[in-house]
């Protein structure tokens, strides 16, 4: 499936330290809900204790930290977010850390777990709130994706590819052929 997002899932470890992991297998589920395919990770254990988490969108500027949290586990490196220089603050809406290095963050709560087994499960989660750094807002006050330089995951060559410029207007440009 292309393009795949580079999502950074933020949870708290049992001792209250923040953890983060990289997830590309995720997307929209319903209007206010997302889905993520979760393997068996430190994050999964954190989510089993508390269904709250954050989802940040990785960028060119945060690429190295985003990849690091995808190749190192909090099970072996409990201070992985500190090692990635990801400062954490507490979310005001859910019991999970927010990493301000990322321009935009969804504050989420698990609604349902599908196909739960020892190897993980599919998360269906409600988006409780959306945070966006003011520097990345458009003139209409909504998030401006073009300003963020978001990265996507390329599973063909294991690459990260930056999202480029706006190419057109959805629900509109096709009108030319009507
Ligand atoms: C590009 C990339 C995408 C990934 N996508 C997922 C994913 O969608 N689901 C998943 O369970 N793990 C995914 N992983 C693996 C986890 O991020 C990785 O196992 C991480 O170390 C787990 O961290 P934790 O044990 O601290 O929770 C991905 C890793 C990378 C580098």
C-alpha cells in the first residue's frame, strides 16, 4: 500500500517514562477514528495497561529520531526517547506523552482491539484531540501539510520519502471532465 505514513506512537512505560515507536501500518478507520496494526512491542504492553496514546507525524527534521524509535525497543533501552532527544510533555487530554518536536499530534484512546493474540492486535482508536504547532498552520487556521515536510514510508526500497507540494484540488479538479 502506498503511500504509508510514518506515525510515532507515544505511550508511558510502567515507571512513567515516555516511550515512542514507529508505525507505518496505520490509517483512517472512521471519521474520528484511526487504525494501527500493532505487533508485540513495549508499546503494546503499555497499551494493555492504559489504552491512551499519541500519534505524531514524522518529518524530514525528525527522520533520524523516528527511525531510531522504530529499530530500538523500550524493553532494552528504557530511555530511548531521551537518547533520540525527543523531549516529552504530558498530554492534557489523554494519559500519554506529547513530543513537541513533531508539528502535529493526535491524542487518542483505544476503542477496540481486533484479532488480539500473542503477536499483537489491530487497534481501533478514537481521536480525542488534535494538536498542531502554530508555525504549521495555514492562513485559515487549519494545519498546513505542505509546511510540515512530512515523511512517508516506502516499503519497496525501505526508504523515507518526503511529501511534496499540493498538486490539485480534491472533489473539484475532476469537474473539468463532467
Ligand atoms: C519504518 C518502520 C515502520 C514500522 N511499522 C510498524 C507497524 O506498523 N506496527 C508495528 O507493530 N511495528 C512497526 N515497526 C516496528 C516498531 O517500531 C519497532 O519494533 C520498535 O522497536 C518498537 O518499539 P517498542 O518496543 O519500544 O514499543 C516499524 C518500524 C519501522 C522502522
